[in-house]
């Protein structure tokens, strides 16, 4: 792996180029997170409503099972 003849003639990547690539990657991450937050801000009410309905369905099914098991 480390003695691969294909990689022996390659020059090492300069540190400034690696730093630039890291900065561009961090910038892309910030932009993607910003877009995700903007999208979430538009739909958070619907997501909250969906979570509340799912919680009510779960609570109702738990209550029905609890009442059914309690009779026996």
C-alpha cells in the first residue's frame, strides 16, 4: 500500500493547496447547512403537527392496549 510504484513519482500536495481545499469544503458545508435551515424554517410547523399527531396515535394505541390487558 505504501510502497505502491504508481504513487512514488507523484509530488506531495502543497500545504496551501490543502488549506484552500479545506476552506472551500468548510464554506460548502456552511452554505448547505444554511440552506437546510432555510428549508426547515418553512416547514417546521407542519413537521411539529405531524409529530404531535404521531404522538397522539401512539398514546391512544398504548392506552387501548393497557385497558385491554387490564381486564384479564
